[in-house]
C-alpha cells in the first residue's frame, strides 16, 4: 500500500512539475561554469602589481562618465577584487544595469557591458523566474518544493520488491543489449540513484534561495568593538593614489578596511553608497577570495559591514553575514554556505562538476519519466486496438 501511494505521488507530481524542472535544471547546468567562462575575457584582468589603487569615488566617477549615467538617478557599487584583477563598477537605476570593468590603478575602462543583454543574466532570469517575473519566481519555488517528495518517493521505488544480487545489479548498472524501453528505464533509475544526494542538495538549497524565510528569523544585532583600525593607520592617502578630487567618505572606509586586513590590497572589497543622504555606507569584505575570478565570486566568507557616512563609525547589523565566518554559529554558517552549495562554488572544480552532473540528471529525470509513463498508457490502447 505504501509503495502504491509513493508510485502515484511520484508519477503525478512528477508530471505536474516536469516542464519547470527541465528548464530550471538546464539553465542551472549552464550557470555552473559561469565564473570560468567569464574569466576567459581579458577585461577580468589588469596589471596592478606595483601601483596604488585609485580611490572608489574616482573609479565610480570614471564609470559614470563612460555610460553617461546621471548622478542622482543611478547608484553604484565599486568592487576591488584583488591585485591582478580588474575593478568592477556596477551601475544600476531606472531598470537598467551596467558593469564597467576598469584598471584599478590607472582608471582605464577595459569593458562596459549592458547586463540586460548579458547571456548569463538572461539564463539566470530563466533559472529563477522562467522569464515571468514575480509570478515565475513563485512557480519555480513551488515546483522545486514539490520536486523534493518526487525525489524521495523515487528512492522508495528504486528499492526492488525482491532483494537479490542480480536484481540489485540491474538497479545499479545500465544494462547493454536491452530493448529501448529498458534502456529508458535504466537511464531513469541508475543516474537518479547515484546523484540523488546532490539533487536533493540542489533542491533544498534552491528552496532557501527562493524562500529565505525558511532559514528562520535573522540573528540578533552583532557588533564587535575594536575591529576598525586606528585612524592614523587608515588615511586614504596611504592606500590610494592622490588625485585632484578630494577624498570622499567611502574612500576613508575602504582605507580602513584595507588597513585592518592582513591581506592589504589583496582583500576583495565592495563598497556601495546609497543615494539617501543619511543611509550608511555598505561594505562587503571577502577575506576568502584567492585572487581569481572564481574566488572573488565565492560568498560564504563575505562579511557585510555598515558605516555612518558622517562619522565613519561602524554600525551594528542584524543578518547572518554580520561577523567573520569562523565566529558565526552553526546555523549562520549553513545559511551563508547555502548559495555556494547550490552553485557548486563551495569547493574546487570537482564540486562544480558534481553540481553540473546533478543538474543534467535532474533535467533528464522528467524526460525519461514522461517516456516511461507514455509507454504505459499507450500499451493498453495498442492491445485493445
């Protein structure tokens, strides 16, 4: 009886969500190696070894001029990604988004991209929303939620009725020299079994991204006094090239963060100054970046820090990324690792290969499952005919 219930749930829920799962899985597979493909572009690298960086306010001004972005209508985030890599200025406003890549030492504009036409951004939109906006995001979230019991009931159905070495071998290996129907059955059963843990990991981590509230309430406010270095060690002029323009508050914040890090200019650092005159300056510090494009995109070690734009005093915050990763609680560490687990960035190229293989298997399961269901419904009709 239990097996029959599992079979019906597996079949009908699987058929219901299969179109969404195919699209989400295929787009996810395309996104796995986004960092490696982007790193092939020359705009990702810049000669920075023996030169001081330009301050973030100057890089932002150069980027705005390169796309003629009005100061009041657009906001900007400046990303220092370490020596040897270009700086990126992300400009956004009025529904538009541009990435401007610059040499952080000379200010030379290396490339400007309109993100509305970026291939990976279009694929990511399909992965998250099926290109249907908020409605599509809800559809994807519900489909992935329903896909979890489909995977679990599939595991129940995978176990044979009559245990035996020969039967078990048929479930673990794709048999050769069999009929087309049996090959489809094996292609549904065997890869699904081996990659089930990784498929479940992708589904559950995707649910946390689609529905952040599933991770529970945000932790309480946290502030560690003394993390900001002494002012004399954090003068902008000691970390940035002097220009004709006066230093801005975000330049002082960046200098403080470079000075407080043992990695100095090797630190990956992002700065955003909200348009509101009283809103704090946002800083995202990534001490785990290793000087590569892939490392700069790894998120779980990032720290979100906020500074008063008038006094430069660090403000307490309330979110999982509010403290150094080693000091976070177990739940906070898991929440921070979730995105990198979902994308395969959590480890080396091998975790990305696992994520890629699991995505392809998740895309194939609805197809092979539909073929098996279609054959079962056609055979009785053919016999009656």
